[in-house]
């Protein structure tokens, strides 16, 4: 999970970043709001943890940018301010949570985990039909994970990304294994056979004399 952490106080930033990394989060730190906005414009993040009182651009302004341009991103506001007005401002901008400093790193991590788990469940419910997540090498149908091997996923991915193209077996082997595979090209037939058993619809078309092609063959006839 990619986390953007906006905090201008070095000690707090260092301590909380180390706790996040211990939980296997990939953390990018920003010391002011302007720097955070630059990261947001060029990178992908699953969550932003934003201090409100930071130099140049406030955390609330960064939150407003996120909700306008990256509404799917989860957000936690982190601040020493405890007044009701500031909290209302954050929630009016659809912050997912609001944490008053000083905060226990363990409590912050638990809140992050809860929000990310809820967001992921929501995303999976909203994804209808066949969906491929390239970063995690997983395929889903109507939000349910499909049990594919890595080779099966890579084969499906190649076909899925170019649905109008018919691939030969040799082309598919090069796309999946590069030049490392030594053996019969009929390995592709075996993977296709397994994929057809695991996919909930007829997504892989045999092109006689050529090889295979992706087709819109879901349960309802669409992807």
C-alpha cells in the first residue's frame, strides 16, 4: 500500500514513518503542503495521512485537492488542533478520519488498517465483471478473487489488454516468459484450458490457424 504522509515536524514524521514501514506500507513523506501536491500530481497513493498545520499549503487544501482529483484515495487528518470548527472543515471535505496529536502510533496504524480495509471492500463491490489488478497480479469477477496461477494471470493479461488482436502461441510465450522458456508451445494450450475452467465466462476465443484472442464473453455477454 502506498501512503503519502504530510508532516512538517521531523521527529513525528520520522517516528510515524518507521511504524508505517514496519507494517509494510510504502511511505512517501512531504514536509509541506506544496511538496505533497507535487507528489499527488505524479504518483499513485492508496491513502494520505495529512497534518493540517503545515507550511506553504495547508493540509485542508491538500485534502480538497485529493477529493477533487483523486476521490478514491483514503484520507486521515492528523493535527494538534482540537477545535470543532477545524474538525467540521475536515469532514466537510470528506476526510475518512480525524486524529488529534499526540497520537499513539499503534492507534494510528489501526485506524489506517480499518479504513484501507473498508475502502478495498467497497472498491471490490463496485467492480463488476472481469477486472485485472496489474499491481497485485490478481483477477476479480464482480469483486470476487479468481484463483489463478501467475502464468495464467499473465496470459489473461496479455489477451485482455489487446482484445482485438489474435496472438500466436509463440507470441504469447514471448510476452509471458520473455526468452527464458524452453519447451513446447503447447504449454499455452494447457494454460488456456485451465483458464477456461476458472473464468466465469467464455473470455478466450480460439482463432483457428493462429492462436487465441480475448472476447467479450462474460455471463451477461459483456466484460
